[in-house]
C-alpha cells in the first residue's frame, strides 16, 4: 500500500476478500496501525492463516475508523494498493 501526498493517515482499516461479492472475509484487520506516517510512504502486511489459502475473486479496503485528519476523518488517502501472491 502506498499513501498519497496528504497529511491524513489511515489508522483503522480492514482488507477483505470475497468469492461472490455478498459474503466478505477479513484477511487483515488494522486498529491504531501507525505503519504509514509520512506522505508517499509504502507499507506492506502479510495475510496469514486459513484465509490466505483460499482463492478469492474480489478484494476491498474498508476504513473502519477515522484518519489522523479531523477535517477529512473518513477519507482513505492512498496512491495505490497491490495484492500479490507468493505462490
């Protein structure tokens, strides 16, 4: 994941996956995650456990709490995100 050039950083979010777009599985849950602290910074997180072994068709990032900017608390400021497989 790469943060954009703004001053608001996501702290509470979840990476979810689905095979049908109706039922979603949490792959990675983040609460008070301070990995992104500078504009344009990169960070990555592994997906572990049984969910990592399942094939999915759809992925989404869902903001579950405010960012560090009180004026735009629920914007998800990203330049891009990428999902890759080690298989």
